[in-house]
C-alpha cells in the first residue's frame, strides 16, 4: 500500500506539472495579445506595464528553470526530461498567474478611474486558466487532503490565507466606502468587511468542496492501482 501511495503521489505531481505546462503558453499568448492591443490603442505605460512584468517574469523564470534542469537545449527528450521541462513551464506559469492576480488588485488601487475598464483584460487572462485547471484537477483527482491531520492543517492554512486575502480584497475594491472627498470615513469600513466576507466565505467553502470532490476521484484512482496490482 505504501508503494501504491508513492506511485499515486508521483502521478499527482506529474499531472499537476502537466496542467501548469499546458497553460504556460496560453497565458503568455493572452497577455501578449492584450499588450499589443493596449499599445495600439495609445494607452499610457501604466495601463500595460503589468503585461510586460508578466511576460518578462514568466519567460525569465522558464529559462532559469530549464537551464537548471538542463533541458533547454535538448531536442529529443525522454520521459524524465519531459517531466522536468513540464515542471519548469509549470513554475513559470504559476509566477505569471500570481503576478496577474496581485497586479490587477494593485492596478485598481493605483490607476486612474478612467482606465478601470482595462482591468477586465486581467480577469479574462487568469479566469479561463483557473477554470480549466480546476476542472482538470477535480476530474483527475489531483487536489487531495491526504491524512486527517493534513486535512486539518490544509483547512486551517486555507482559512488564514483566505482571511487575509479577503481583507486585502475588501480594502482595495472598497476604497470608495472609507475614502470620501479625500477624507477617511470610518463607517465605510463596514462596507469593506461586507466585501471581504462576500468574497472570502464563498471562496473558502467552494475550495473545500472542490478538494473533497477531487479526493473522491483520487480514491477511485488508488482503487484502480490496487486492483491492477492484485491481478
């Protein structure tokens, strides 16, 4: 059984890297298209600087990891080298993804209101990738808790991260509630709390539900491995 768990763990890491590697060029192409569109529209540099950061950060990360694994200049890769190459692309994708997520919040906070419309480009960038990875992860049984103790730790860690993430979201998107005519408006903090709760609570329970669905799929995959070994 220990051997089977090890095999399944390796499969989960491999599948996870494959998903990230698959989305690396997709996210890159989307950001490149939006960069060209914004430049063609004559928008200020601040409106498309995030695209430049995403593309440069992703490419640099990918090249660094490929060179570190020694897979960049290998034309014909065996399974091991392909797995390492996927890992490099996956890590580069994750860097790009989080630059988009954090960057769009900073964009809303820092940019002039007349350019708020362009924040939609960032949502269009990360949302399809997130949906695809989530659906693929659940159907493939990649998201798992593991032991009961790990499940407890994951839920605790997720709750902490969601709390701080939702507070940040509330403050960034709810600026109009607590800043009025250039002055601080204390009662507006209630709006910030409501925004944070409205985003954080559904996100937490939705993510836990997704992991439970994925774990059921993973259990079925383990049963298949056990059945093959018995035969």
